[in-house]
C-alpha cells in the first residue's frame, strides 16, 4: 500500500496505528528511525518527525465520535518538522465497492451512511473533496494522491491522480476492471457488476471520486516530482515470479517498466522464466473486452465467438509465423505462450503486449489455442441467453476448435490441458489440475441472474419452479382475458341501453310537442265561431306554456 511513497520515508518516521510494529519491520528501509505509537499518549509533545504515517487514527473515545479523522490530521500536523510529510490511507465514503455491496447503509461493512453518521468504530469516512479540504485546512496544501484497487488492504493496482487524467493518454480502466473481484452470482452478494461499472466510471472521469480508498501524502512545502501514472502489483505468484509493473510518463510517451520484487531469487523455475519485458505503452482496448461485450448480449452464437477468436489467431500468425496457416502442430517460439486474447490490444494493427513467459522450449499452436480460449472463456463475467446457452467449458472447446481449423480429439485436448496445468502449477507454486473432467464440470455462466443460471445448470427444483411459474402466469393471463371480455360486453350493453334511453326521451318530447299543438288548434277552433277574441283564460295559458 505504501509503495508509491516508499522513497519518501527517510530520516525519522512516526507510525500511528493499532499494529504499527508490523509495518515498522517490513515497510521501512534500513537507516530510517522509526517510532511507533498506538494512541500518541507515549510521545513527548515537543518531538518532531520528518514524516508521520497514519495507518490508523486516534481513539474515538479521546476525540469524540465523528471527529477521529480531523483530530488525527491535526495531531499529526503538529508533530511534523518544517517541510515534513503526512501520509495517510483511508477508505472512501463514496466507494463504488461500498455501493455494490450495499455498504452505504448505516452499520454495513463498516461504512457510514450517506447522511453523515459515523461507522461502528466512530470514524466518519471522507470523500475525496472532503479529505483534500481537511488537509488544506491544516496547512498541508501540497498533496500527492494515489488510489488502490480493489481495496487498501491488499491492492492489486495503485493509480496516481495524474494517471486518471484523460489527457495523460493512459487508460486506467483495465487496472480497475482487472482488480474488481468476483461478479454477482459467484458467491458474492454484489448488487451490480463492478467490472462493467468501473469501465463506465472511468470513462465518465469519476474514478477518483468513487475509488475504493485514498493514499495521500501531504506537506506544507512542494513534494518531489513523480512521473509515475500507476503501479501494478498483480495477483500473487510464487516469489521467484513476483513482479512490479510501473507506468511512467516520459514526455509524450508512456513507458511500461517491469521489475522483479525479489531480485535475489532465481528467475528460472523448472525451465520456466519470466522475461519481464519493458515496452512502450500501447493504447487501446484489450481484445478480450470485445468478447465480454459480445457475450453479454442475448442471441450470441458460437460462430460469432469463433469469428472473434479468428481475429486473435490472425494476430498470432502474423506475429510469430509470418502469416502462415496455423495447425495444432504448428511450432511457435516459447515467448508466444502469453500471446492470448487479454494481451492483444485492438487497433489499426492488433498488437500483443506483456509477453512475459518463456517455457524454455518451443510450444505448439494447439497448446496456445487451448490456453487462450480457456483463459478468455472462463474470464467472461456473464453470458447472455442464446441457443447455445448452458455450455460447459469442454462443450465450448469442442465446438470452437474445429471452427478455427484446430480440431483436437479427447486425447490431444487432454494433453494440452495437462501442459497448461503444469505451467500454472509452476507459476503459482501450488498444484493445479485442469483436465477433461475439470473442463466438463466447469459450466459457463449465462442468463444474467442466479435463477437463470440455476435453470441452465439443470437444477430440477429450478426447472419445476420455472414450470410452475409459467403455468401460474398463463392461468393469470387467461383470467385477465376473460375479465376483460366481460368488461367489454358490459360496456357495450351499457352503451346500447344509453342509446335506447336517449331515443325514448326524444320520442316522448316530440309527443308532448304534438299534443300541445293539437290542444292549441282545438281551442282556437272552438273560440272562433262564438266571436270571442282576446286573451285566453289564465289556466289555459299556463297549461300551454304561454306568458301570463
């Protein structure tokens, strides 16, 4: 975690933390004077240090709930010599990892609520803006920020703030995605796919605000220039093969430097060597991401997967056999072992990067094809629904290899899987068995949800539940259709009755009008012979509706 600032930890160092001695033994170079404390009560107020390292914070019972961070920064600032550096590591209140696991709810995962309440340990986690402001308030205006992925406890990658700037030409998305961890449905209770979410977050320029944690060095004086954009530690390997990958800005270029973490150990184990290639940074998406996007959509087919793999094999042919046709027995140089899809950068000319392994002997195309396909297929986080859903890894290999002109029978496939198992065992230092049985038992995830995956896995209970649900929905649909038909009939009958009532009212009104005319005519006829003229009697005028 402290690797970005290891060269700055010189002179006298004060370490505040509940277990500071472990870091003092492992994290500091010889000659550094280290003082450790759990709460600061054992220190003289007049002692000053070149650097103060906050691995933890002052006890909350001594500073009050919600004030641990601010009080610890103030305490550390008071113990720095002029020009000294404060270095701290802390989780982010707005961590995307926290959101994915529901940890923003009070008390979950040790994260405070977004309403600002403190966590169970009395610590109110900061946002990036809030932590920057707290440091500036103490006069520590010069700051260097790094962001660990997937977390600060065991980071796989650390990205510098300048590495997140789009104008740097460096894309940190691959590092964030590669360190994202398990996907939903793999035993993890994440609410969404962190791998896919990180791609969007990085593209929108929000990686610094939603990073898992912060690693910050701050001082009242300018800090040394640092051209590093990121440090990739990677997943654990046997010590002989542990490495550090550093991305460094050099003018308009970015260099990728690879070094051994333990240079005193032998670089060769059972004929396998890590070449540690240093090379220019090649921008662009990895070809494996194209497969992720393709299989995430419903309706994918094996022919489309084969076409994707064909583009990868074209790059293999161009790079290692001058464009010749590839057969299972085609011999490739030992350095081609890592020419797999996740090391192929898509661009005008697809380019392989990080070809770090050498078997010490040539390998055949059959081994590389099986290695590349296995790595790519099991790394896809989710397969959408299609007519080919429910495949095992063995099914996929047996369907794809012939389409690529690399058909292998069971014995040949088992031989290539055994070669790959041996290589994985040497690199990891642990026995790895990946034979035909393993491939047949490895079911490729599909359908997006745990229920859909259970159905595709052939779970009888899941199938019965699905059938019952379908029957229930059909019954409910039939009932709704019947009710709708009854409502329509009733509406039509009501409309007809309304028309009939309107017709009767109109007929009745016409009948009254005719009766009135007839009565007036009769009265007029009777009055005319008698010679009586003038106004009609009042009762008749009222009856006829005439003015009185």
